[in-house]
C-alpha cells in the first residue's frame, strides 16, 4: 500500500534516514515505515517541505529528468 508523508525538514539536517557521524538525519525527528524514503532531497543547509513515500512510481515521475518539473528555491 502506498504511503505518503509531507514533513518539514529542519535546517542542518540531512535528507536521509541512514546515520551520518556528527550530523542529524531525518531519523532523529521522524519515525516512518522502513520502506519509506524521501522523494528528492534538500541540502543540509536548507529547510522546507519534503515528501516521503514508498511509491516508487511517484518517485520516478518526480525525479527523472525527462519530466522536468519546475522547482522553486528561496
């Protein structure tokens, strides 16, 4: 069953769940099923909305360069 989470990634947090020595990751803030991953990423020094999902088709549609979705960063 597809799962979707929209979270606010804090500043100076890595956009992943795997451990990283000396840096906080999403696992320090959120608990999600083991098959859920970020659809994209935000840089360590940025903050903002991030989609987490286990929907591999949606992930492909959002991230593959051939679809060229507009992204806006401030």
